[in-house]
C-alpha cells in the first residue's frame, strides 16, 4: 500500500504540490504509517485495497469525519494508480467504503481533494458529490486549497 500511495501521489500531484516534496516521499516511512493504522484502527475506521496481477493498484481508507459531526463519515484517502484508472475501480472503492460506513450508522459522507486536482473533482462530481467552497489548509510545502465533496445522504451511493 505504501508503494501505491507514493506512486499515486507522484502521478496525481506533480505540478500541484512541490516536486521536491514528491521526490522526497519515502515508501518505508509510509509503510510504517500504514502498519500502525492497520494494526490499531479506530473503532469505525476502514481500509480497502484493490489489486491486480501486478499487486495493489488502489486503496481507500477512512472513518469518522474530521469535523466529528454525528453520523458523518469521511474517506480520508482514495488513490488509484494511473494505469488502473478509468476501469471503475475508484467507483467500486468509493461505494464499498460508503456501504461500510452506512452499515456502521453513518448518514452522510465526505471526501476532500486539492482544488486544482481536476480529474479527482470530475470523478467526485460524476459520483454525485456536492462541492463545498475551497478552503486553505496546511499542506506539503505550504498552504494548499482543498475542496470537500459531500453526499448528504450516504444512501445515494450505496443503492
């Protein structure tokens, strides 16, 4: 998963985040983070991975929203390697995560992406997400602008 994470960031964020940050990303460091998160998940956290013959090509993880609104879940990460995109994998991961959270009692779902990540924004809009206004967030190499996408009724994704 760490290899997929680093590769997906480099494929998706080149030109959106400082190249120096992307070039310094470390698979071993991210592997330790994944190990901790997978060994000790929170009570409502979930992680799904998708693989093909070459190995893991995508994953999603999430849990309660960072806003801690009751009944709201958040997908914190959803990445699919460039070579595996446009095959429905992102949609399957998004819907599967929504089903997990709905089964846990979540009524709404959110996910955020960089304001200038137009492919991701188009995907979330295609999936029915409603964009909120961009907001400034601290990010790698300085301030970034993020857009959250909301599904006020999580059932719109799980049907």
